[in-house]
C-alpha cells in the first residue's frame, strides 16, 4: 500500500483493491502450477493441445485462489493439475517433491508476482496514464 501511495494512486481505489488482490490474486501460484505440470507432461512425452493448455491455465488460476496464505500451497495443487493429463499420483507427488526443492526461490518469486500485480491492477483501475 505504501508503493500505491508513493505512485499517487487514488486511496479509495487501492485501499480496496490491494487487500482484495492479496486474497484472490494468486497469479504466482497459478504460474507455478501450470509450469510444473507442463514440465511433467513434457517429460512424460504426453502431447498437449492448445485447448488443454488453456484449460490447465484456467483450472490453475481458479484453484490458486484457494492457496493463499499457505506456504507452498500451490505445490499441493499440482496433483489436481496432473490429473487433467492422466498422470498417476505417484509421479505427480514426485513433481511436488521437485517443487519443494526449489521452493525457497519459487515461493519468493510467487509472492513478488502476486504483490506487484496487485499494485499494477490498482493503477489500471484508477486509469492514471502517468504511471
């Protein structure tokens, strides 16, 4: 919120949009779910159509909203995403294990993406073109 104030955004807008975004805007988690699932799919040699990739992105975006506030919560949604490609749970859990190995960097990147997009969407909502 300090960044939004420093940018000169309308306080009435960002005082609502940033807390709301902190709850439901989990773009970082959605990207993690999608990337790690597609990495598993590629490793297993499973073909992916454009429609399936879009469906995966939509499912990951919706499910990521429930991962807020849980450290590594996005990793626990990977078996759900892997089920779209009929990947067995034992392989999906191995993907989760890889996610836990890189979780220090991955979780920080998720948080940075989530927070920055909250401010970006607040700026877009104000319609200020000077930012």
